[in-house]
C-alpha cells in the first residue's frame, strides 16, 4: 500500500504544480483538475491509513482496488508529464536565421495548443476513471495510522564496524582455523602438492561467504594466482570462467568472444605452471560445477580451491566437506548486542531479557537473521520489543527456519517508511551477486521519481540518506574502497534479494526477464522491465513488442537484438544499456523521441556518436557515456538544461579525450561532471565557472594551458562553492611558481572531502588546514619536499583517511605517537620512522625508495623498515624499489630483504607487493591509482 501511496503523493504534487503554473489551460480544464486533485487527495488519505497494515490482513478485494489505483496514478502522471513536455520542452532557442526561428516558434505554438487540447480530453477521461475507482473505496475500511516524514540519515558507524570486524563478531574464528588446517596440512609432502578442494556447506545467511573470504584473505599472499568468484543460483558458466580470467589479470578484450570450451582451455593455460588459490562462491548445481572444475588444473603445485554451497549433494561431489554450523547462543547474543548497542557492556539495565532470549532463539544462530532483527529494533523503545515480536508472527512448532527468516525480512520491509520501499524493491532489477555502484543507484532512484524534494536539500543528498537508511537496516551490505573509508557500492544478500524479488512480483513493480521468466506480449501494461539474460530465444518475445506504458528499461549486459525498439517507448524515463553487446549508432535512431527520459547510460558500449536530436531530451538528468568510443558531443547537448550528471571518462592508460565542449556553461544544473578532454581549453575553463551547482568535478585535460587560461581555470574553480569532490588531472605543464601563485588565493568550501590536483607545488598550500577543510578525508597533491611543519599541518586534518604522495624531506621524518590517528591509506617516500601510537589506523602503505637509494656516496640504513611493526592495523604493503639506474644492486637487495623480514615479523602478516622495474615506477602508480 505504501508503494501506491508514494506514487499518489508524487501525482498530487504535479497536479498542484499544474494548477499553479501559467499554462493557459482550456476553459473547464482547471475545474476538472481541481476536482480530480480533490478526489485523489481523499483517496490518498485513505491509503495512508491502511499503509501500515500488514499485507496478510488486507483482503483480496482491497488489494485489487489498490492495484487499480496504482495503474490510474501512473496513467495520470504520464498525462501530466506529456503535457509538460509539450508546453515546456518544445520551445526552441532563438536562432540567427530569423525565418527559421519564426517557423520554429509557430511550430512550438501549435504544439502547445495541441498539448492543451489533449490534456483537456485526457483529464476528463481520467476524472471519470477516478470516480469509478473511488466508488469502490468504501468497501475497504481500516483503522487510522500515521506515516513519519523522511529524516536525514547517515550510515550508522556500528554497521561499518560490524562488517569490518565480522570474523570476531559472528564467531567464525574456529571455522577459519579448521579450514586453514585442511588446506595447508602436509607441508611440502608430495601428496600435499596435489590440488585440494574443500567445500563449505550450510543454509543461506549462515556466513559461508564470510568464512571463505576470511580464509582467502589470510592465505592469498602465499599464492601466485588467486581469484574470488561468485556463481549464484542461475549461473552463466561462461561469465564465471571469464570472471576467473579477469581476476587472473587477463584482459577483457582477450576473452570477450571465446566460447565455453575455449574459456576452459584459457583458464587451464593460465594455471598451468603456477600455485593458485581460487574461491568459487555459491554453487547450486553439479552441472555448472562440472564445467568449472574442468578448468581447475591439477598442476601438482600445491594449489587450493574453496567452494561454498547450500546443497549437501553438491558439496559431497565437490571435495572435502566442511559443514558450517549456526552460531552458539552466546555468540548469537554477542552479535545481537553488538548491532544494537555496540557491545554487551553498553546494554541498558532495563533490557527485557525474556523477549531478547526469544528473538535470539528464533534467529536460530543465523547471522543474517540476527543482524536483521537487531537492526529492526534499533531506535525502538525496549518496552515495545514484545509488540514487535508478536507483530512478526513467528511460526510455532515445526515451522522451518527459512519461513521464520522470510517473516523477519518481510517485517523489516513492512517497517520501512513509504519513501524507502520503492528504493528497496528497485534492487530487484539487479542480478544475483551484482556489485551495485552507489552513485549510479541513487541517480536511478532520482530518475524513477522515488526521491522526494525537500527545501534546502539536493535530490542526490536526499537519495544518499535513503541509501544510508537501507544500510542501517541491514537490507543492503555496504562495500568500501580498501583502506579509504568510503562506501562506493553495495551488495544484496541472496536471501534478501529473493524476498525483494518475491515482493516486487507481488506488487507488480517490475517484470524480470531471465533464464526462467519469459516476457509475454500480452503484458502491455508493464511499467518496468529488467532483462537479465543473453538467451537469444528471448528475441521473439521482446524485439517486436510494443510497450507504450514502459517507464524504465534496464538492459545492462544484454544483446542488442533483445532490446525492444526505442520507437515502441512513449513514456520511458530510464534507459540503462550499459555493457549492451554489439550496440551500434543506428540503434539510437529514435532516441530524441523519448521526451520523458531522465536517465541514459551507454557505458561500456561501442557507440561512437550521439544523434543530434539528443538535445530534444529536455528532462534528461543523467547522461553516462563512460568508456564509449565517442570523441565529441553534438552542439545540441548544450540544450539539456536539466542535466545533473554527465560522465565521459575512459581507460586510465588511453591518451584519447573527447573534443572540448566549449558550451559546457549552458548546463547550469550540473551537479556531477566527469570529463577527459583533448584540445584547446581557453573557453572551457571560463565556462566552467558558470557551473555553480557542481558537487563533483573530475576533469582530465589532455593538452596545455597558457598563462591566462591557468589563471582563469583557478578562478573558475574558486566559484564552485558546493564542490565536495575535486579531481583535476593533466595539469603537468605548470611550474611550481605558477602553482604556488595561482592557487594561493583559493578558499575551498568546508564541504570538500576529496581533493586531487596533479600539478606540483613547492610546498603545501596554506589553505590546506583543519579550519578550512574540516571534512577532507582524501588528499592527493604533489609538494616536494614536505617539511615537518607541512606534515604536522596535514595530520591536523581531523577526517583525513587517505593521503597520497607524501614526499618528505631527504633526511626522512619521524612520526610520533598520535600522528594521523584516522589515516587508513598512505603513500610516502623513504626513509620514515613510525613510533608506537602513530598512524594506528593505517591499513595500507605504499612507499618509494628511489630517492633514498639514489643518494650518491650515502650509507644506506634500512633499520627504519622495522618500524612498520608499530602499525597495528597494517594489512597491505606496496614497496616500490625502482632506482632509475642510480642505486647499487646490493643496496636494493638489502632494502628488499628488510621489507620481507618486516612483513614476516608483523603479527598481521600483511600482503606484500614489490616493484623492481628498473626505471618505470609509472606502472605501480597506475595500479595504485586504479
């Protein structure tokens, strides 16, 4: 019911805007709209009253009424939006050719007149339908309820700690030790050199993947090749084999066209003479495993494989079986209290122990269930826990654990406010085990209309709060960038996804076309379509199908022949064709007719040119052309005045950039701009200053700037008062004096949290300090050499988590107790000395030794390497031994031996990567940059 409430609320706002606007509606139309708005408003109140009632308490008649109402609301919204396209989106800009301009104005006048006439007819028809639907409302009476408004929400830090420290929290340490023993038992014995496969088996949500990942992380450094690859319930074996090859660093272009047999041979070829460790996660059938196993060569090198599965038969036919047991009562209680209060020691005195015990018992030791129910209780009064327990409706007697889990997840869904439910159901468009990019997801929500406007807050900021709320409720799992404390994506546990897909089908939210579900041409009223298969047989169902009511089409990674023709769409708002195979320019022929389009992604396709009528998409908000073959944007793109997100980035190693869009200043609604450009920039750098709504600027210039343009460029950046992420790459032609001078007057906004400038400064700019940058968490800036006062200034930044290119003075530097308390990733020059208590959160360090080793006639002392042992959180070390030909070989070997010994002595046994490329440190830089 809350889904219908959300659609209805959005419609009422649009009807109100239509009445308030100066649209010169035909006589009588305003009265009809007012009557319609009043009728729908009355229905909306009734819906809000029943929105809190569990679905199993609503009779079939009421559900049918709600379905009719949802469809009516969608139809009404389409009518209003089509009218707005006619009267707002068709007014052409004045042209230098006066006759042509007059003709366009006349065309626009008749278009608007037709639009007013059409809406008059449509409103009358919809008014009649609304009255018929309202007449049936009285048959469904439910008691009142109140819906709380959305509130600002940040990710609960306990959730991040929960997933970071999962080994301790869910009690898998014993399992990790046992599994490790089975894998490494035998030492260098001949029998131990044979391929060994261990299969972890257990129900969903028990932590099989978590255990496998813990073992993988602890052992992977001992193997040359390693890979962690998900399979899933409906696997495409070719994709699994390709994923293995990609993890083994094989280029995607080398495997794109290979068939199953060729992929098996390619994997065997890669594994032939190396010791490897591969995890195959979540196997559901023996047939898929049989093909995958053919690729896992037994090369007598001591290679190891872990598989996970829910099915005992699969495990028994895979290898040595390790049965994962549920958590004990004590461990379950520890996890429950950790999620609720941060630990048992923080529990309130009035905690109802009896109902707590019931909750834990019913969760059956399943970590996912424990986290889900604990998240549901966060923020609720302890005296209400008994009511929550009763409301969940746990089964009694012999009810299966999976039924109780479904009830927990459904109750978590029922507990969501109306603005979060469509966001959660929207996740059903993604296939199992998908890595879902956070920013992409939020902009999809915005385009779908799920994000409600609030005074003083941007749509992305509000959507970000929705994302955080779903994380806090344990309905999505956050994914962080390693060592950077930045959530950049999420995943959905397969049990949660199963429930979401079931709900989406029940609510007729989306039609999913996969290997099992076929699209029926009779379903002409489908509103959302997600194509999750490459099965060519689906062409017969989709290619020639008319979809006049389709609002969203998600066709990521499908074959272009499976895409319905663009001409069949009339009210499409979202079109995601990321990774569409064999997509060509001709397939975009009717793109300009999609006047309602808000979101368009052609990422990772072969599209090389956009149609000129792209400028007709007046309501477009997101245009993602990343990793395409496009070399320039048509002039008409400058007409996209509502565009909020434009991405045109490419591969890091390619020198190709798009032609400079000198009209970029016309896109004044832009909040995110990511461009890699080549050409002459004098106009562009001036236009950039007009984009005052920018939050994200990722700009890579492939060319040089003259002195005037450099000054203008900095001046334009100074005007971006809302910027939060600022990446300026390609500024290599600047002298230190120019960088120091032009940037001296910059005053960054306090919201800036990610700063990267590729030009080199003679010293750290004065504006990088804690008072001006209290939220800066990531910094990449070249300033050489950094003196002690500069470094002290840096560690004063209260939120700094990632720091690259810390080029300290030639004599080295000592970091005392308390230095950089939150820093998790750091790039630094040798030598350095870490005192106990310094950089206590540092997980990843990259250090270069070139400058130190190349000092002429200097005595090389490597004792400083031993101070790595004073970094208690260290997990990975990247050591760049490149010496550019100036260092003695004995010094390089001495340094390398010291690094290896420091790693061996460290209690965490960090992962080590060494680079000795003899003069080409660029490749290590590129690896770390990615």
